[in-house]
């Protein structure tokens, strides 16, 4: 006689409700943050390499907040401080941000200013909302002059 022959029979009973329920996602898809992509990153427009320590810390802080809180613009703004988001037109120096983008693609700016910490950073981005992709285009510590040409032309020595 084997060990299985001496085991007591398993009692059959009703199937518990949890066994018949498919697992659900923890959050609705619209609640999950956007993925960040640097595929549209414009090194010539970016100033991250020359930023002050304060501004580079602020830029990293903004990137972290985008990765954690950017499920949509409203949620991002309600979960961050010292930030504002505004659309950017294809005018003046901003035209360089649009180079290589689709005709109907929109560029936005996250402006992060914390005067007490002497932090002033701009992150320019575009969105592919259906696929939930946040494209980082440039991060800057200085302002564009919308009435002139490229900021690089003015600052070259």
C-alpha cells in the first residue's frame, strides 16, 4: 500500500468566489504615468551640461516628477510645486524646438521656478497621448527670446 492510498479523500465543496474572478489591474490605464522618451531630444537646444548645481538638481527633480506623476497635465500640476505648463508656439527661437517634429505636433513647456533656492528650469516636451509617451525635447536654464533668431547664434563667440 502506498502513501497515497492511505490519504484521506479531499472533500469537494463549492468553488470560492475568488477562484472564479480574473485578477484586475491595480489601476485604470489612464492612472498610469507616461513613459519618458529622449528620442526627440535636441542636444543643440539643451543647456543641461552647463547648468548650475541648483538648476541641474531642479531639472532632475522635474524629470522624476514627470516619471511619477504625469498621468495627465492636471494630475502632474496638482502633485508638484513651483511648476506650470504652457503651450509653445512656432515663433522666434522656439521654431528650433519644432524642427524635425510632425506638423501637427505640439510643444509644451514645464516651467519650474523656486526663487528661494535660485532654481529656474524649463523642460520642453511633446506628448503622444494615446500611447502615453512623454518626449523630452530640451532642458534649459535660460529663456528663449521669441523676437529673435536662434539663441545659439547670439551666444557664439
